[in-house]
């Protein structure tokens, strides 16, 4: 990080030197090629930079460079360097200084507004950032979409799902007979339809807590209309149908998750068990889980299948399944369940201590991992706290036998 910052400052310093040198040369050069020297603040900045005094270097470069149309980009670069290194207050001052120059063209003023809004987000001043971004949406065509994206970031942090949904709907690509690379296809981050589906799910959760099943169902339909692969919405539909006394509809929805994204099948086992039980078809659950495991193995499915075998055929059947599976796909959680299924005669006195050690090892490791940023946590979340992406957390032990060996 320090090397990258030093490189950025060097680039800025070269830019300042080039600008100052060019202006001095063009305005003051004589026949003999000798002109006035560059401002002393520039040389002071270089000395500070070479000495490793980055704070002093930035101050010197800022003083050396007058704000105008040609130096605008350099000031923006300095402000961004400061924000990335956590010097948010100084970044704010630089960007506010740019906005205090009404002589700058609108395009540059709008960019300064955008950078200042980013500064405020970094500083946690979300209300100030929101006001700036709303102004940009209204006034700047060039920065409208990126300003709306930052508004989504703010509304997510504030859990204002109604406002987030409204802005995301404005970001949806316009339907056209001519397919091309519009601005929405070049944006960084998750597709807008994926975000919209999650906002609908959050609003559906709120309406469900209020007891408004009609609004909940409508919002979930909207979510799946925006994103047919939204596992969360499908799971909520299954739960809603189950509570409404419609286990067949619930089962149809929950089984569809295996086609949407099989990584999430283990998250549905409890709901599946309730649906099969309500239909008096509990025996079919094990067969469905086995089919899912054959296609997409995971430690969670191994445990769920073993528990179904225990309830249906007794502990010996469950232990045989675990021994056969663990031989090929070893996992700590599978071993712990196998030990718990042992009878008192089988376990002996020392196994209680061994089981306690295994349980402590399992508790010490993260159960979920984000497929986008690698964030690890103990619990399932639809929103990753690390990268702010939706639906990217997975059970760590889904996939190959190498993955399961760490389970």
C-alpha cells in the first residue's frame, strides 16, 4: 500500500512539474532557452517526497499548483490519493476548494461534486453525500448513473429499501431493438436487476413481519420478475406457502432452488423436511438430498442425509453412510456426527474428550465464505459485510473432496 501511494504521488509530482515547466517555458523562454525557475514549493515537495515525508509533500504540491482548468485533474488526483490513504478531511478540503471556483466549466464542477460526495461517504457523512448525489442526478448527465450507484450504496447502509428500489428501477436498462454496449453494461458492481431482486426481498421481509402476506407475495413476485435466479426470493416463497398451509406449492418452490443455484440447497433442508412431513412423504426427502449430493457434493448434505437415515432406518444405517462417505470425502463435521452416533459401548471413556476437541475445532473455523471477496463468517448472510455484494456467501464445504476435507 505504501509503495502504491508513493507511486501515485510521484505521478502527481511529475504532472505538476510538467505543467509548471510547460507554462514557464511557453510564457517566459528567451532565445537562449533560459526562463524563470519553477516555484520553490514544487522543489520542496520533491524533497519531502524523496525523504519519505508524504504529508509535507502533498501540502507543498497543493500550494505549488494554482487551481484552474488545466490543473484541475491534478487536484482531483491529489484528493483521491488522500481519500484512499484515509486522510478524508484533507481530501474534502481539496475538493471543496475546487467547488469554490465557479469559473471552472460545469463538467469539472460536476466531477468535483462527485469526488466530494465520495469523500463524505468515506467519512460516514451519508446525508451530505446524498444531497450532492441527488443534485448530480438532476443536473449532470455524464455522472448521473454513477451518482445513482453511490445513492444505492448510501440507501443500503441506511437500510432504506424503498428509496434503494426506486433508484434501482431508474437504473434498469431501457428496452431497445438495437442491442449495444450501453452505460449499464459497463458499470462496476452487480447487475441492477440482481440488486432490485434483493431490495424486493428486504421489503418483503418487512411486510412479512407486519403480517401483510399479500404485499409479501407481490414483492417476491417482483423479485423473481427482476431476477429469475434469485434463490432468496424462491426460498421465501416456499416458506410463505408452507405457512399458508400449501406444502405442495412450497415443495415445488424449494426444489426449484436445485436448478437456480445448487449451492444453496443445504440452506433449505429444514423447510424441505417440513414440507415433506406435511405431505406425509418424509421418506422422499432423503432420496432428493442424495440426488443433490451426487450432482453437487457438500458436507452439509452429508450431515442432512445421515440424520434422515438415522430417523428412518436407525443409527447403524447412518453410521455406515458416514463411514463410506468420509472415506472418500473426509470432513470434521462428518467425523463429529459419526462420533455422536456411537453408542456408549462403542465410544469408550476417551471419545468424549476427542469429540470435544473436534467440536472446538469446528467452532473455531468460519462456516461461510464469500465467493467474491473471500470474507468468512460463522453465519449465513444475504449481504456480504466485506464487499457489499448480495447472495455471494456460501457454505465453505461445497464442491470438491478437497473442500470437504477442510469441513
